[in-house]
C-alpha cells in the first residue's frame, strides 16, 4: 500500500509539473476554445489554459493577427518575443483567431459553432458583427478573453494585461482601446500597444497637414466625403461602438494607457496598405500616420500616449515584436 501511495503521489506531482509547462508550438495542441454568446465559440492559441488555476502567471500578452488571419504565425512570433524576454514561466501568451469564410476572398475552414467574422467592410478589425450571430461582435470576443484572464480563481497573481496587434491587428487594438466597455471595471490593469496600422479613428474633422503635421480642417472633404466615417472617424458607426456617445469615446481614448509602436522603415505602400482617400487624409505612410495620430491625441485631447519608433523595422511583425525596444513594452515588470 505504501508503494502504491508513493506511485500515486509521484503521478500527481508529475501532472502538476506538466500542467505548469507552457505550450510552445503553433499546432492544435496549443489551441483552445473561448465560449461566447449562445453556442458560439472562437479559437485561440495559448501558452497556458485559460480555465485552469495557475499561480505562477503575473503577466498576460494578447497578440492580434493581421488581415491574413494567421493567428498561428502570430503565435510563433509571440513565442519568439516571450523567449527573448525570458517570460515563459510567468507570462501567458494568447493569439486569437478572427476566422472568416465568405466563399470568395476569405476561405478559412470553420469548426462547428465557430464564429464567422466579416471578411471586409464593417469587419472584425473595427468591432463588426459576426455573420453567423447577429448578437456578437469581434470586440465581444476580446472582452471575454480579458474576463477569463481577470478571473482571480484561475490567475490569482496576474498583475498586467497587454493587448497588442500589428497591421490590421493594430487597427483592431486602436479602436478596441477607445471603445471597449470593460477597461475600467477589470481589476487587472490593461495597456494597449498599437503596431503599424494603416488607419486610425479620428475624433473630429481635423487632420494632419504639411511636413509638421499641423492640425486643420480636412481640405478635401468635398471630394473625399467619407473621410470622417467609421472606422476613419466617428460618424456612422456600426457594431460594438455604435451606441457609445462620441464624448465617451473621446474620454476613453485619451485616458487609457497606449503605446504606438511604429516601424522606422514602414514607409512603403505594401502588405495591404490602405490607399483610400479617408486613409490618405491621415498621412502618406503608416509611419507618418502613427506619428501624426499620437501627436494629435496628446496635443488636442491631453492623452499621455507614447510613440515609439522601432529602428530598422518595416511592416514586419517579427521584427517589431522581437526588437529590443519592444520587449519591455510587451512584457512590463509586474
């Protein structure tokens, strides 16, 4: 009996050790399902389970993919950053997938009850409504991930949540930062890192102009009539932010801690660059747009957002997230 007891004890001890080991491959073994409204569910890659108690986790990093919806590749990039930051033991890393299948431009394979997000238009990147569940928006998905992380029963020692996204994911994060309804009620502090998006949501009709990014009323409004429509501005909003008053959005955007992580070499119209007239009204390049928007919200709305230019990086998530300047922003000391 004593030998049997020892064997059982060793078995449980081994299981406990294994449960504390991070999942570090972008394979099905590292995927989990997040339950959403009704029977809907959405997939994430994660280094640790969300629904299991883990006392060693003190930091959380959520990384949103670009327009290719390649959460697996972004999870690999996140793992590389986690390794360089030496954060595998005390950080949980999550990469959600905003899967889309409209039969033409987007052809992701969807599992049973998996949420299908819009491929374009009022899309997942701006809080759009799911195509197979009218009660669900893409920002509700992020809200649920945050709630799971903030659950003290599972992560009692979590001290910081960082939400970041690159390119189209950067668009998701800049608008989620401004519009989400849970920031102030979540007991764990949240910061936002917006990396190389093609556009931002301006809070009024002014736009940067000239080499010094002077703010003035947009001069081509007659020809570019949609320049101030959502998601480039606040007019005609749909989805998650539709019923939030403009003044509330302005207040939230300015008050919430945000860093704009911009590639020094992200100055070419590549990789899904938005060249529409509403986007071009914000600047000629992604770098210029990010610098102008950061200066705009700080000067006009008294935000205290940080603008960090990553040397020698273009429109490349791996370069951005594994850079020396990015690591302490993505993995703050808890």
